C-alpha cells in the first residue's frame, strides 16, 4: 500500500486532500500544529490507514516522525506541503526582521518537507511525488499579503529547481497555485462581516474568477491526487493553476 504525508492536513484544503487519498484506499499521515485540528483522526472510518503527527511542519524532527509513521503504514509514495501562515507585515511599518520571519514561516515547512521526502525517496530507491501548495498571489499579489506572496513565489521556484535536481532519481515535484477556495477560514471571514459586506465580498470573488465562483477544497484535492498519481508520471516542475481562471483574468476598467 502507498502512504502519503499531508502537512496542514487537519482542516481546509489539507483535510480535503487527506480524505481524497483515503477514499482512494491509500494510507495518510497528517501533520498538524494544532492538536484540536486532528481530533477527527481517532475513530475515522479509514481506521489504521490514517495517523496524525502533532507539531510544526517546519520542524525537521516532526517531518521525520511523519515519514517514519508513513513508512510503517506502507511505501512512502508522496508528500503534500500544504501548511501555511496567513499574517501580514508591511515594509513601511514592520521591522524587516518581522517580514522575513513571516516569509520563513511559510517557506520553511515546504523546504523541510521537500528535503525529508527527497531523502526518503532516494534512500528507498523507489522515487516519489511531491506536491507543494502555492497561490495565485505568487504571480499576482493582492495588497496586504506581502510575506505570503513572497514565500509562495519562492515555493514555485523551489518546485522547479527540485524537479530538475531530483528527476533522475524518479522524484517528481509539482505545485498547485490556488485561487480563492471555500474553507472554514473563508467562511469565518464572511461571517465576520455584516450582511451587506459579506454579499459584496461574494460578488467580488465571483467577478475575480472567470468561472463565477470560488473553488471547493475537494476540487483542489482532485488536482493534488492526480499530480501524486501515476497518471501524472511524465509531469514534473509544473505549477498548475487551480483557480477558476483567476490568474488568467486581468480585470480592465475599460472592459465594459
């Protein structure tokens, strides 16, 4: 049986990826910083095929424990780097060190995850697949997210470089660049607004995405599962937009 590690897998997109892999009959180790985020693992219908490791995905010791658990469940076949931090620090108001710390908070879990996965894949001699979760903001940032956008741009560069370096060992490295996705965090942001504000936000999100809506976490999970699978055996070094066309669309004030 193949086993996978999913960081930030307790909620949102990460949880959807976990559930998709479990539905496919795979084994999954969830890495989650918040212990409350993995309470659902106990008693899950997948039974022994799902396990949790609590700790920071940026901590190499935590990542190594997750790899050990995965290898105890089956052949470590894939690693999904999904963990992220959403907090801003502006260049004109925050100390540069604070900005750098937030960039690192988003980049370090991906570097650590890739490093541990690559070493395990190479030691096993079986190859494997890594999927990094990026964002449309890596190419087209929105205001108020500079550290996050900077880190995601680095994640995409890391994805391509790691694919080039480790392709000869049968290791594929790809990324998904997400648009706005409906998750618990998205719903909470809407709930924090008054009714008129929430409706404006919904309309804006519909306008920004050519498909006329935000995405569903399950749609991201489908794309990730494909990149992890043998169906994508000749796909590496790719940043796949899963964004309802948001990255392709450049709103123009004269378009009307």
